[in-house]
């Protein structure tokens, strides 16, 4: 997917350096910069929405949106 179609790609890659390639909807996964859980952070590189989904029993989830 071209970077021009992913306006939040550069920003999220600075916060989460190990983000994987996004799926067709723009969602990419990486290690959470907030709770530290491996692979629990998801960011939509198209919309700026993000969330942390730690494994069950390892804390609360969090979510937000950039640019709003």
C-alpha cells in the first residue's frame, strides 16, 4: 500500500518502530509503547485510530484517535 494512502504511517512508526505492514484496511500491529506487551498495539495508518489489546488478565485495554 503506498505511503500516500497511509497519512499516519510515519507518525506511528516513530512511536512503534516494529509495526508490521498494514492490512487492506490500514491496520498494523506492533509492541505496545504504553503497556509493553508484545504485539498488542494496533494502529490504523489511514485513520489515526489506535488501540492496545493486552492478553486477558494483563491489564485494561486502551484506545484513541489522533488528529481529533
